[in-house]
């Protein structure tokens, strides 16, 4: 068979080529494949374990562009490290999902995957089939979720002090001003709370976080209104104004431009004067329409002509231009305005309202504050800090805290932290394991032991004797009313964590245990790894030879994802 070059269309398109030549596919079978996958999960889990809890440590991540990041947030670490192994990607996906669904518990989910597979590895060495282990884990998960609901506590979502405690638990491991950020997070979430079908509903999209360097983190504050990173169009416009009537318009305040390539010929000074006067009348007419509608503030995502700005300043109005398109609906909702496309359409009913406008200088830039908005459900957090890294970590902490407060308000149930809920579930699972037969019993017991990695890790990160404390914790949970006892990483003692105010949303625990179990079962069911030869490697060979050999004469190709 004659040799033929690779078609140009195939050489340039991003295809994943699978050659039929023997040796172009890596094939790892059964026990070796399973050991490799479990090893990867254990390594990632062990690396992340040291970040768990209030005594957890941080990771310094240096990206490919030499950008640096210091954090102990599980989802952020998994995302920034960008691991390539398929099992690592699976764990990253679990962490991202946990973060999106609940806002917290990402580290717990990842270390649970590693520990469940570690316990499964011991069972595999005892010749227990992976299918039996997977079945046992599935039974254990169903029972664990039942025990989680049984041991959860109903709370009053209007208890602000309790909500702050929950926020503190979420961000206690972060290197931030915990009490202040917890208080801000709780107030911000309560501030945007509404009701749907008689139940609390919270849309965190209406909580904006604006980061401004300078001053300390303790100077951060919650603004019941808007912060716009723009100043007035002219310096002679008012810097402070009350009783605002706000027009939100999607139109340039300028003379309309011709859509065709037209030219105007002017032959005399009189014609020039007439032309300029006509432009002035058009612009003045636009400003007059705003004044007639009763507006004293103009917000637009387009430009404002200097003549229009001058007329607005003389009329005592404030104009802000070039606002971001995606913020316009939020701004309109906050002030109760209707976005209009042209000033000709505006009516007094389209205007929004607010109590106060203030233009301040922050970071050598003008920033506009609009407070006392018609819709008081809009909140903005002004986050201050000494540097970029500090503010970014504070922002991550704030978002985590807001999400857990949101979870608790919507669900009205909490679980006791400090490893108390995990030990309660583990204790119940051991009793449950004795009631079932077969090899699945060993898997249920292994599941219970895996859950204890949470209190064990809290003790280890605090520098205490984890084995001794875990034994004390088990004994305490066999006592009456002992289910609220957990690990106190600050004292190194087994204490009543409910009385200490260490509380977490049930939603966080439910998602972490469920997703970790599903991921572990997925890994256990993999018995072979088939890795196709990378296209880049094959393209390198082609570059050297310039043509295909007979052995590579036929290919199967699929579009790359």
C-alpha cells in the first residue's frame, strides 16, 4: 500500500486521533488500575487534610504565570492546582459542585473521598469484591442521610445571633477578621431575604462585593444600597444630593450619528453657526425632557456629551456614564426604575428613587454611593484591605459565610460541628451494620470509620493526640445526650459543641457525604484504564516523517472536547 500524507483538513482540526497501531493505547488492568486510582485519591486527600478546621494551615500556590495565591479553601486549591489525572479531575468536580451548591464543606468532601477509598483498599486486600464494597457504601449512604436528618436541630431563622455563630463556624479557619465578616455576612443575607410560597428565599445575586485596597479589613462595611465605580461626569456637579429621582437610560446623550457614510458641506460662518445651534437645541431638548420628568440623577451605560453634561450641571443634576451593561438591571431593580431606550420615552413613572447620593474618593478614584434605595433588598459590601491577597481571601470567606447563612435560613436545620455529627452517624452505622448480613456489613463499618476522619483531622491539625481523643469521642457518643459532643481544636478536649455555638448547615453535610460516596463508588467500579495516545505526541511524529506509514493508514477520529 502506498504512503500518503495526512490531509491538510485533518492536520489542522483539533481531533483526538486513535491509531489502530498496536502500542498507541496504554492499557492498565484490574488490580493495578484500581490501586493507581486509589493512590491518586489518597494523595490529594492527605494533601488537603491539613487545611481542615480552625487550626488548619494554608497552601501557597504558584501558577504557571507566576501568580501567587495563599488560601486554605478546598475548592480554590483544587481549581488552581489544575491536576490532570482523571481521578483528580473527578475530585475537583466534586469540590466545585459542593462549593456551588452549598458554599462550604469542599475540603470535607475531598478528604472523605480519599478516606472512603483508603478503607475500601483494606477490604480489597481481604479479597472482598469491589462490587460488594460499592453496594455496602450505597446502603451506608442511605442510612447516613437518615441519621443526619434524625440528629439535626431545627432553628429559628430570625435568630440573628445564631446566624452569626453559623457564619463564624464557616470562616473560623480563614486568616480574616472573623467576627466582623460573620456579622456583615449575616446582615447582608437577611437584608435580601424575601418569601416565596410562604418560605424564605434568598438571591445572593443582589449582594455585591466591592474590593477597595487601603485601610484595614476592619474598615469593611455593609452598605444598604449601591456602590458605583464612577464619579460625576463634571466636577461642578453636586457631590452630595438627597431625595433622588433616578433615570436609568440606555442611550448616548449626544447628537444622533448617521448610520450611512454621509458628509455635510458648510460654505459660510452662518451655516456653521446654524449647524452648531441645531446640535445644541437637540442636546438641550434631551436634558429638558429629563428635567420635565423630574429626574435629578442620570445613570447610563453610554456616553454623555460635554454640552449635555454642562446643561445638567447648571440644572443641579448628577450624570454617571459608561456603567457596565450587566449591572444595569441590578441598578434599576435597586432604585425601582425602568430602563428606557431613549429619553423621548421617559415618564415620571419610569424614575427610581433613593434617599442619598454621595461621591467619595477611594484609592484616588471617585466612587458613588447611593443609599436608602426604594428597594431596600439590595446590599453592597465594601471590602477594605491592605493588599490584593488579603482582600481575595476575605471575599472567599464572605461568600462562604453568606452561603451557609442562606442554607440555614432556607432549610431551618443545622448540624453540630466539631466532628459531632460525623461521630453520631458513625455510631449509628455501626449498629446498623450488625443488622445486615453478607460482606456488605464490612463495607458499612468501613464507611463509619471513614466518617471519623473529620474529628480525627481536627485533632491532628490542633496538635493533639488524635487516637486518644477519638476513643474519648466514641465513648461520649454512647452516653445519653452525648450526640452533641465533638472535638474542640482550640482546647484539645471533647466538649458540647452545641453549647459552644459550633453549628453547620445540614445541607452542607448532606451534599458532602453524598457526593463523596458517589465519587468513591465510581472509582471502585473502574477496573481498566484505556489511555489513547495524545494527539500532540502523534503530531510530533508526523512532523518528523512528514507522512503516514502503512501501519497508520486508517484512523478513528472524534472532535476534541
